[in-house]
């Protein structure tokens, strides 16, 4: 049996040990204050601190062992595999797809259609509330938001850090118009999208001449302006108290989900009283909205405006030289992406029954943008996978109460979600710099459709 020294060269092993120790030292210095020391208030309301050396040791060990394994085994294996493919003349991107790969979207759609009923069958009515709402509706909301932002960032190449502003416009439009005028969900849903699209055009006009970092700063400022307006315009938005008592969506105006309504859905169908039916109804609404977003995005990409977005993303100067009106191209990208953000915001308001400015902070924009980048800019499938992993992974952390046995009763797994989120981003960017699904076929092609390798495209966009 071959030993480790025979399979791994000595110089590689020495380098792996050195880098593992170095990674452990760096991890110790980075996490000693954040993880190793915890501050809390005692019974006298005084701020005191205590150490958590066991938890710190786990972080250091994971960093050291992970770096050692990467340098000693993972990276050499990948290099040998890449060299073997190069010698054999195998292309980096294969045009042959497996049966699962060809029919993945069909399988995913069928699973989503039966997912609520599977939850009911497996865990019952009360248990399925968590899975339908937290793992179903919550993930689909972020999928829709990320697909909307993908139009602006992934297709048009306009870095938008204030996308949560359109999300907030849609939510507050629904909340205010529903509370003050009594409009129904089915009327307010398109109205919220139109109002958000209008604000997308308003944002688009001042930034027509901006690109790159300057555009990101202005859009970031726009998102903060909207949030501050929601906080300080107390006569209308009620400030930090938020707007509560938002009306629920009805079953196409036929049945209501309000318990005291005479045409209550549960009573009309003779079902046992449970809020799970309303959550299942909302699940299918957001699923339909996601499908609408995907369909519109795919159709627009094949139209001249979609090809203009891609041309603008690759090179704005060349885009202008071809006679493409960059003003209307940018405005349509902002308006279309904002419209879908408004749809998601109105749905969020009816799902929560309460909206406040705390739901629309910059962190939401950062999370949505991270999902787009990690999934692969321009790839609807990759973005959906990234949303499932990132948002679903965050929700799974809430279920890991067994970790308290290892790290103590005061350990709260969900508090480390952003740390794990950042770690996942680093790992994906190192091994898959173009996202989970980074290769895609061009919208327009000459004679033969071919996949594009990341090495031939700007900034790795395939």
C-alpha cells in the first residue's frame, strides 16, 4: 500500500504543512476577538466578557486542515486532471449533456409543484408550515429578486447596489394602497410593479453617464435614500413602527383567507382550520411569479433589446459605435429589473402582513447581488441554485440546535450565518470564479451554436 509520501511529493507536502500552519495562525489572529471572546451583560447590567477557546480552536483547526488538504491533495489532483484532459484533447466545455442535465429543469419544476403536498404528507399540517414558508416561499422570493437583478447586472452589466429600494417601493406601495384605499392584492400586484419600474427609470436618468464603481456608489446612495425616507416620513409610512394589518391575498376574489370572512376558503371547502392552506396558496403565487420572471427574461434576451443589453455589458463604446441607443437600453434594463423587484415587494408585504424599513437595509441588496454572482451572471438556473444553497442554508442553520452539545448551551448557529455566507463566497470564487453555472450559449450565433469558454470572455463572463 502506497504511503502518503509516495503519492505526494515531499516539496508539495512541505508546502502544504507550511501553508496549513500559516492559515491556522491567520485564523487565530482573525477570530480571536470575534469568536474567542464573547461579551454579555451580567445580572447587574454590566458589560463583562468570557473566553470561548474551544470554539476558537475549531475555527483554527478547520482553517489549517482545510488549507493543508487543499495544497497537498485537492489542487494537485485538479492539476493532474486538467493536464490529462489537455493531453487527450478534451474541451473544457463539453457539448454532450447527461440525461439528468438535459431534463433538470423539468425535474425541478415537477418537484416544486408537488413540494407543498409532500410536506403535508411527510410532516403534517403544523410541521409543513415551516417547510412551505421558510424553505419554500422565502427561497422563491430571493430567486425572483435575484432574477430581476440579473437583468440589470448579469445582462446589461450595470452594477446596482441599491436594488433593495425597488423591493421596498413594491412592498410599501402595496401596504399603503391596501391600507388607505382598500385595493385588492390582484390589483395592487401589477400596480406595485409599475410604480417600481417608474422609480427604476427615475434612477436610470441620473446615472446614464456613469459606469463601474461610480454607478455602484450612486445606486447604493439611492437605496439608502429610499430607506431614510421610509424612516422619516412618519405621517405616511409610520417610520420605524412600520405598517401592520396588511390585507391578505384572496383566492382570485372568490374566497378569502380571513378567518372571520363569510366566504372563508377553509369553511367553503370544509377543511380543518389551519393557516397552512394560505401558505400553500402563497407558495404557488410566488412560484408563478418566478416562472413569469424567467419567461420574460428568456424572451427579452432573444429580442433586439436583450442583445443590446449584452452588447452594452461587453463594451459600451462599441455598443454606441454600432448605433445602439444606450440611453433607452439602460433605462429599459433598470425599469424591467425594478418591475420584478416591485412584484416581489408586494408579495412580501401580503405574506408578512407587516412592513418596516428594517426589512430593506443594504445587506439585502448585498445578499441578492451575491446570489447573482455566485450563481453565474446571466444564468437563471445557476442563480436559482445559488439562492437555494444560500437562503436555504441559512434556514438550515436554525435547525442545528444539536451543535449546542458541542459548543455549549449559549451557542446560536444562526448568528454565524453571515460568516458562513462569506466563507462560501470565497470558496466558490476560488474554485468556480464564474459562478455555479458559469458557461452559457450566446443569444446570437453564426451558423453554429457553440459554448463559450471563460478564458475568451471579459471578466470571465461566458
